[in-house]
């Protein structure tokens, strides 16, 4: 699976870089000829629309961005269809929002659709549905979208092509002494702090979102590589095993499909802060989350929705499906499981989040 960003697909003036676009298509088509399943996550729909309309920068208002996405998406797909057809390949457009994955059944439907496309020997071209998406259901950018989709299809590898050689310990444009990291086994707070640049004028993401994406892939057991799209035959060389860019080394075990959805597929509907004892029970002992360990509830959410679990100082340590609503948890927070029926009038569960519906963020 390959993700290409705005910096890869456009020249500095915002026009499509047709030469690089054609080279990427040729490499993907050749891999497809070898019997590999190929997925492409492609940005630049809004940028393409802006360019078509003669704009030098993307406007700030959501309706204008969505109008440009509608203009640019068709033009972008037309170019991909043209290039892939030259190599005898059929493509399919797949547009997603967070809302499409938020409900378990819709998540499964998206999964089955993508797998059906692959079974037809067709190459899916995936983008966020910017024409209709609103802020609450945005992935944020296509780095995050690509990692979520990689998890959906259980990809063997995700390659993110960018305008940098990989992940540096510091911004190389500001610090000439910055060191390229060839492998990353753990993402630290210092790494996140050093990677907050937003990228180019038509881009929505930078290295920070790629780090967050790497965190998702590592947790899901999927290797992810960030590499420079300017490298000759970069995709082919990576597939051949050449060490290019930065490899995010995944866990050895693959995540269960249900926990993958809980961790990455859903929108978070609330937050639960827990005390040190509950945090320790979750992280070290793999226990369920009980009401007695909860010290604060944020958000209004229903039973069965996914919430984040935070330490007392606000660090996220887990995500899980809540057995009780936000209002109900507020009433039973800090109380024993034996008190739940007396407080709520009924007790369907002893646990606020059962360990089977809990993803621990290592």
C-alpha cells in the first residue's frame, strides 16, 4: 500500500507533477503485474481544484474547500485513470470519512468493499471525502487515512512517499546536523515535539501526522516506511528490500480485528480519567476498567461508543467500548461495582469497559 502526498504530486507552483505521477503509476502497475495487491492513497484533490480555479492558496472556509474538492477530485481521478490505463490497469475510486468507520457495521462494510475491489484485480485509489466531510468526522489528513486503511485491509506494508528522506531527529531545514533515523522502534514525546511543522501551502499534514500514523501501524503489526518520492524507482527498491528512508518497526503480533477497530477505526466520543491504581491494573495486569478507578468523565456519549482512557495527568493509555453512558459513569465513578445497581437502578455489567473491548496503548 502506498500513500502519496501533495508535496509528491505537485510542483512548487501547485501544478500537478505529471512526470512523477506517471513514474509512481508505472511502478505500482509493475508490482500489480507481479501478483501483488496494490492500494494507493492519494492527496491533492483540494489543491488540484484550487489550481484549476487559478488560486495560489487554498481558502479557509469549509464550503469553499469542499467545492474545490469536488472540482479537483474528478480531475485527479481522470489523470490516474489515464496513466493506469496505459499499463492495462483498472482503478476504483474510494472516498471515506471517519463516520464511515465509526460504526462497527459500516467499518466491516468498508473492509469488505476494499477486499472485493482487490479480489477483482482492481487498484483502489483512496482519498478522504472532502466534498462532504465536516471537522468532527475528518481523518485530519491522508497520512492518518492511509494508516487506518492499512489496518482495515491488514496490509503487509505501508509506504508513505513525501518530500523528505525519512524521519529526522530534528528538522533538517533548520538544523543541518539533523540525523536521519533508519529505524524507529518506539515513538517518544521528544520525537512528537520535534516534528510539528505543517508542510507546504497546499498540504494538510507534516511529519507529526506521519509519526502518529507510524504509531498506528506499529501497534497494528504493520511495517511503515517514510521515503523521498524523488528517489529513482523508490517503491520498487523498497519492495526489493533496499533500506531507504525510515522504517517504523511493528509489533510481532497482529492486532485482533475488533481491537483494531476500537483503536483506530472509530471517532472518540469521550474521555475517562482514572487513578494510578486503575492505570496500573490496565497497563500491567490487563484488567478491565471498573467504576472505582474513574475520577473524571469528559463528554456526553451513549453506551457502546468508544472512549479514551487517560491517566490523572491526561496521558492517553487506552481506548475502549463503554458499557455505560457518560451520565451513568459520572454517577458511578469512584464507586464499587456492587453499588452500581443501587445507584442506577440496574446493573448490566460489573465493568465500565471490559478487557475484551479494551485496546491498551503501549
